[in-house]
C-alpha cells in the first residue's frame, strides 16, 4: 500500500459517516463501495486498495470530480482535496441572506431568525 493509499484509507475511516451521506449509502446494501471497503479491511491489502479506488470513483462521481479521498493528484492540479473535511453551509430558505457556515451552527436543525423556517443544509464542493 502506498502512502497515498494509506492517507486515503485514513480519510475514509475518519470521515466514514460523512462519506455515507455524500454517497447516499444508508448501510443496508453490502455491495456499495463503502460497505465493500469495510469488509475488505479484514482481508488482503491488494483488495483494500482496489475497493478504495471504487470509493474514490464513487466520491468523484457524486461531487462532480471535485472531491477525492486521495487528495490532489498530478493530473488534477488546483482542485479541491479530499484530505480536507467536507464543509457544510446552512442556506436561508428565503434566499435573502448568505446563511451560516456549518461550524457556526450548534443546533441540529437550525432555523432562520426571521422566518422561523428551517435552514437548508448544503455541502460545499
């Protein structure tokens, strides 16, 4: 396993639940890339690297190619790195203000102070 693959696996482990959300994986299907990665972690290293590539491909497909668990590669200079946490923002439901960054929100379901409507949670990619 290369250092790049080890870093990608560490990212997948640290952000597993977040990756499930991005990939729409509810954990019930054992054939999804994340479920297969979890199962492969008890097996051979070569199998882990192969499934890690499947997770990376699924993540790129889900984010339009912007996020990768392998970070910035030589063929993709300047693009966002998957080695950074995925960020979320909460958008105004009335589209009147800029909303709030996820780190500024302490409650699970924040609401607009003016309209009392729930803010819309979105991923920055």
